[in-house]
């Protein structure tokens, strides 16, 4: 019998700094996965390819789009094991972090956020994920 997949957060407190802001895990161990989903960078675009008007609209669209990609693989946000976030402006850190925490229901996963120029100036945020089931 195959054991069920399990995600175990690892954020030791001995000999390493605490997760900055406390809203992510240093590491996640994925035990007994049978499938993985890797997404490309996903932007805050609507189905017609139009960017949301501001960072809050765009990050909402990003997570809507990610949920659709997860659903296509018969997964949910509960399967997300890593998040990589690219923001165009450092001021977007708070709303993008808050959206990630909310989308994952407070579950902590290894996360990185980088400030980078996007290919199109209207694209304010891009997020890629790894999910396991």
C-alpha cells in the first residue's frame, strides 16, 4: 500500500535565523509524492490577456490563474509546496505577501520574492509555483 503524500514544514530555530516576517517556511519536505506540477511565471492578466489596474487586482488575478492551473492537474492550493514571486516595485511586497498567505490559508511554504523589471511595464507581479500530490 502506498502511503499518502505528506508535507512537513522545516523551520528550525537552532543555528539559523527565523523566517523573516514569519510568513514562510525555510524548507518543506514532501513525503511520498506521486506527481508534481511546475508552473511558468503567471501574471495578473484576465482571460483576454489584459492586466489588472493595480497591484491588488493583479495579484488577485495571479492567484485565480494559479488555481485554474492547479485544477487542471486535479490539485488545489493545498498542494503548493513552493512559491517564487517577482515584483516590479519593492512597495508591492506587502500586498503580494498578504495575498500568498491568504491564498494558502496561512499554510507556510518555502518562498522567495525578488524585485525585477518585467517584460511589459503594466505587468506588476509574476508568480510561479511548484505543487505536489
